[in-house]
C-alpha cells in the first residue's frame, strides 16, 4: 500500500510540473523559432522529458496491474506428448538436419579421426626395427628358471611372455638357446615349450632351439647366426657381442646404463614391447 501511495504522489507531481511547462510553452509558440533564447529552448526540452517520463511511468503501472497469477496447466498425457513430438519433427524442414542427426554426424567424424591403437604385432615389428632374425636366451627371459641347475629339476615357460614370443615367431626367424648341464635338461626345456604351444604356431620348430655346455658356446651360436637382434640376460655376453650384432636387448631386473648405442635394456621381454 505504501508503494502505491508513493507512486500516486509522484504521478501527481509530474502532472503538475507538466501543466506548468504547458503554460510556459503557450507564451513561446507565438514567437518565431529564430527569437528563442537559451531559457526558452531549455523549457521546451524539459517539457519533452516530462512527457516521456510520465508516459513510461503510466505504462509500467498499467503493466503491473495487468499481471495475474498463472494457472497451472494440467500435465499433458502421453498421447498428447507423442503428438507434440511428431508435430515438432514434421515441422523441421526437409533441407535442415535435426539435432539428433547432427549429433550422429559429429560422432561419426570423431570416431573416424580417433587414433587407432596399434596391435601387438605392429608394436613388435616397430620395436625390432623390422629385424628379420632374432636370437634369444631362455633362462630368465622365456623360462621362469634362472640357472642351469634349476633346469635339472624343472622347466616352466613364463605365461606373461608367451603372447609376445608367438608374435615374434610370426614376423622373425627366431632361435632360442641355452646353456644346460645334461640331456635331461634339454628334454625338460623342449617339453615345456611344446606344452606351452610354442611349436604349434608354425614359426618355431624344435631344430631352432639350441643347447650348449658353456656361456662361450652361446656367444659362438649368436656370431654364427648373425641376427639383427640378440636378447640375453648375461651382461658379459651383451658386451662381447656389441661390436658384432646390430641391436641387443639386455633383460635384467635392474636397469643398467647403456654401454653402447645399440644396446637396450628392460626388466622383461614383454615390458620392452609394452605388454605389461
């Protein structure tokens, strides 16, 4: 109520001010525009401002009176909603894509340009620099055992390296070799490889699993075969072959400093190819 009375008082004041300006303007109109001084021009401008202000105030008050509380419309039924959706879909011009079609188009573009994850075979070829012949020691790399004495008891193929090993046999001429103390150890190793399915892929045969009685014998095997890559866990053999082999991988739990630019190191064969 207080706000309404204050607005009425302000409205009456503006009306009286407008009437006063109207009276003043009646004395100015008979005078030509060339004879108007600065006071006359100011009075005319004030009169115009008063008229505009009064009109805007009346308009705002009338708009406030016309506002009425909105009645809550009943929730449309499912059939009405479906009809509305169908109407909206039909109202979309044929030459304009709907938002759903535009979203599907964006998804197709995003999937098309999404980087493709390389396969394990591609990683193997990339890591080996397209090398075609590879020699690899068995103990500590392919087998869980770490010494020739362990092979006298048993031989077990590491399950985590099997997938990488099979991929290498697909793209490379692979030779496996190890130092053993007796013929029984050789049989245990061949049996473990066969049980793991290494020979079933077709890339590796038993004739390419070589055995020797000394570490120097393994070094001689590698030099005779002249592979692109040799994989070993003995740092002495790695050092001896650095001058003769293009690339070498030293598999050791602790990473060693690179003694040559063609020698790489990794805790395991599968980690070297990123298959952790």
